[in-house]
C-alpha cells in the first residue's frame, strides 16, 4: 500500500468538512493557485482560513449546519468549539 492509499480515508469529504462542496473547492483552488508543493498548499490554506474567516464567539451555532465548512466559508465567520454536541 503506497502513501496515497494510506492517506485516502483521511482526505475524504465529510458532513462537517465538506471539501467536495463547490465553494470550498473554488476557495482552495484560488488560495493554492501559485503553490507548487503539497506543503506550500497546506500552509497557504492555513493562512488563508486564518486571514479570511473571522473568529466570532457570538456567531450562532444552534444547528449542525452552522459549523459546516461551506457554511462557515460563506458567512466568513465562525466560533471554534467541540463538534461532539452534534
């Protein structure tokens, strides 16, 4: 089993990390357009999310959808908290 096969389960889209969503896919492509290596892409994405998504402890999180990646990206704000409540 090669490294790609080993990592595949961890790279799948999930309900909360819906990386197959059109807006998530577009955002990631725009952020990574100039990056060559996977490491540089990961760093660019970390900085992009850090700079583009406002930390807002007053944002509403009363529904599962509130913490879904595509929803957070659309609203450009979120509050970090454990997802175990959902």
